[in-house]
C-alpha cells in the first residue's frame, strides 16, 4: 500500500459481542499485537459494542480499555440507547474516554439520531455514515458533515476517519 494508506481494523465480534469485553485478554493481546504490525499504516481500530452492552457496564468497558497498550488507536461505537438517555451518563463516559485517550464513533444512520452524538473525546473523529439508498437526505447529511468537520478542524481536530455504508 502507499505510505499514506491507513488500515482501520474492526475488533473481532468474539471480543466485542460474544464475550462482551470480559475474559478476553489473550484474544485482545493477539489482536493488538497483530494490528500494531501494520506500523505507520495503522489508522484507528473500530470497537463496535454489542446491542445489549449498556451503560451499566461502563466499568467493564473502562477496565477493558485501560488494559490496552498505551496510546493504542481505538474508537468505540456505542449502540445501546442507555448511553445517551441521560446526559450525565454520556458526559461521564466521554470524560473517561478522554482521560485514557480513546475516541468515539459517531454513527449517522436514519432512524437512530442518538448515535450521531457529535461528541469528540480526542482530536480524531471517527464517523460511520450509513446511506439511505441515495435519498435526498443522504446528500444534505453529507453536506452537513463537510461543514461540521471543517469547523472541528478549525478548533483542533487533527484526523478524521469516515466509513461509508450504502
């Protein structure tokens, strides 16, 4: 690959969904060791939490994230509505992520506006944009992201990873 190309591996579902971040230290170590082998071509890793991984499990998430190698590139996608239902829960989660240098994934998908939370915990933005069959709103949503990313860049955003699903 060219020197500027970045791989953005997704964490295995065995870790994120099946084991729900519990008892997976050997699997996690194998994954991190493998992707660190990408060297300068490693971008962000993508940890998608399972649908049932709710805010009551925040300590499990924190324990898992703190056992990763220092400065390991990772962004977490929160899918359960409880993470966003109470502002204080989400703000505490963002603070914890910021303290340990972990990013968030914003998911822009029709029908789930809570997961497009517009919250950055690091200077890296990770966006998962899910198109809606090229509906007119897809175009207006993309335009809004261009403006938002430009504004964030003016305020310190250093890197943006954008994953498009159509």
